[in-house]
């Protein structure tokens, strides 16, 4: 991080005057940035502006971190508040549902209440609800508090992106995107490490307390750096309320389906089936409204622009791989290797820590290498790391996963900053918040769909391999009879005198071995699928048009 901060040039001129949010018309969003005429020459940026960018990026980091850091302690949280295994999943689901609903709303609401007031208020509320979660006494309280935490924390993600796009001149945006990449790729990777350590050494409550110190620092940074602008409450009456309602219902229902579907047997559950119909109808209405209304909540036509459209598609697939790998690898270490939360965190630390070393140098590489090549190389390395895990055995654990995790860390470090820069190059200031909301929503949706798809795929592949292996384990097979005889002798030699009981234990042991091997093979297949998904993301980058995103200049669409 120090290398990145050293590269931020500090101007000696006074801070720029406060930009006003655009009129509440079709875009609802984005304070237009004053871009110097000689942007490509590397204009100076005031210390106050960098303070706002760093503070906002810190907020995005905390919001993303709270997805993975809580998941690593979910079992202990469930036990503490008396939640069952099935119901405990709502502790994560409630946060994610609220977060994905508020992301598209944030740009418009920042225009209504002013960027400074809205961001500071939501940061303070995020900290309040974070601390409150540690005092939850039952599942109902925890679900409500986590939903409020997600609704306030979700604001921090797109507004950080918007601040980078609107307050930095284009020549400095790659530096801002590098800071943002820390939240987008480093936070999901390091979350289990921080969560596991705090949970094992201090208790699950501290996964919520950990937000307080950096959150207070963020408030101090934003308080002194963001300009005061008046509220524009009159925009509320002109809001795209039909779009807001249909979007909230559609995204909320879709996220719930994705989070709970596999557990409830998908369309075998009337609850999931009804939610799917609601999501489909509501989202269809939302798209219809957005293309017909004069003042849409989101400018969906941005997706028709070549770089933004292909960049968003690559970001969607990247989100699936980021959150999917952060879900699958801990699950493998827990279920197959028997690792606890802290041990899992130590393994996953090597998917995060190298990124802190690499990301600060990415903006320099972007000045020398086509951003598309950096994105493709990063995605290829990320895919390679998953293919390296495609041949798992019972002996593959922490040490054996070291090099795949290093390759993954290097790949992730190369992707986010150049992908963000080239995707938003040429986006006008009045469209900045729509672009920010869409780009970040695509990554979160990709993550939700990716996790749901991988969870279902893993279950199906485990069943497939179990059936194949079980068909070979038969009493008509001489190798099976020999194995059962060996195990029976083993159990009789270790305290079981009755031959029938010893044989029963031998059959149980063989069944466990079959299930374990089927599970390992299922995880191998899942890592291969992740690699193939990243291959599709590489194909999406081929559609990107070359731009001067490396220097932050405007690009064609």
C-alpha cells in the first residue's frame, strides 16, 4: 500500500470547488468532475481529494469484507444465538439481499441528500449496526440487524467507485481504481483469514467489532475531505418509484432464490418456485420501465456501449469466480481436511497478501502495457490456479495449496484495476453513478449466481461420483471382500470382539471412504468449472476496444 500512496501526487493548489449533482433527469446521479484540459499530462490532485478517495475505498473494503468475515464464523454465531444449521444461512442472506438492493439506489439517493451527508450517515449507521450484531440474542434479531448492516454497507461500494470516477481526473483514475481493487479482490480473499483469527482467539463478536476502528477513521477522512452541498429533497417527487419498487422486489427475490435454492431443492420447494416467478416478473417490469421512463433510476443503455458492456460481462464472470472460489476452497478444507476457521484463514491468506504487494504497481504497468492484455493475463492466471486444483487427493491440504493460491493472488491483482479503468473510460460524469451501480451490481450478481451454481454443481458431481464408485464396491468383487476382511481383522484387533459387529464397522468404513473420495472428486470438478468460467471472461475481454485507460483518458464506446 505504501508504494501506491507514494505515487499519489499532492497538489499545492487549494481544493477544487464542490461539484453539484446533475439534474434529476434521466441519470439522477453523479457529481460532474472538473477534468483539466490537459488530463493526459498527469494533472496534480489535491491532498483533500486523495483523502476522499482513500476514505471511500476504505468503506468499500469494509462492506465487501463483511460478507466473507462473517461466513468464516457462521457456525459459532449460529450456536451462540440458538439458530439451526438451515436457518443460520439467513444471517448471510439478509446482508446480501439488502446490499444488492441498495447498490442501484445509492447514486440517486446521494443526489437527493448530498454525497457528503448520505455517505457519512450510512457509514455511521453501518458501524452502529455492526456493533449491534454482536449483541443479538436470537436469530430474528440477527437477521434484522444484518439486513440493516447490509443496506447501509452496500452504499459504500458504488459511491467509492463514483468518487473515483468523478473527483479524479482521468489521468489519475488508474491509481484510484487500484485502491478500489483492494476492496473488490483483496477483501474477499483476506476475509476468512481475519474472521478465522478473531473467531478462534477472541470470539465471534469481534468479527463485528473489527469494523469500528477503520470505520471511525473513514468518517474522519470523509468529514474533512467531502464538500458540503445542499440537499435536493425535491428530487424525491420526481423519482423513478416504479423502477425502484420493481427493482427492489426483483433483486431481493432473486438473491434469496440464489442463496436458499440449493438447500431447499430449488424448484422442488414451493417457496423457491414462488420467489422465482416474483423475481422474473418484477425484473421484467423493471427493464420495461427503465427503457420507457423519461427519468430512469439506472441508464441501462450504458450496457450497449462496447467497452462498458463487455467489461460488465467480464466483471460478472469475475464476480462468480471471486466469490465462488472464496466459497469452495474453505468448504473443501473444512469438510475434507477438517480444518478449523483459523487454519482455513491461514491457508487463504496467501490468496490475499500478495495482492497488497502487486496492486500498487498495476497503474504503472497500465502506462506501459495495453490494459486488455493485463486483464486477460490476470484472468488466465486466475483460471490456471483453479485448474491446478483440478486433481485433488486426500493428501492435498494447506502446503499443497500454497502455489495455486499464489498464482490466484497474482492473477486477481492484475484484473480489477485495468478492467474497471477500461470499462468506464469515456463514461460521462452525468452517467458515472449509473455506471458505478451497474458495474458493481454485475459483480455482486455474478458472485451470488456463481456460488449458487457451484453449490448445486458440487452436490450433483458428488452424487455422480458416489454412484460410479459404489457400483464398483460390491461383495461380488474380490478386492472389496479382501478390503472388508482386512478392516474386520483391524477392528477385532482394536477392541471389537464380535465378528458381526466388526464386519458392520468395516462396511461403514468403506462407505465413508467412498463418500470421501466422491466428495474430493466433486471438488476437483468444481475447480475445473471455475477455470472454464474464467475462460469465458477472457473471451469477453476480446470484445473490449483499445483505449487510453492506462492514462485515464477518454475512450471510445
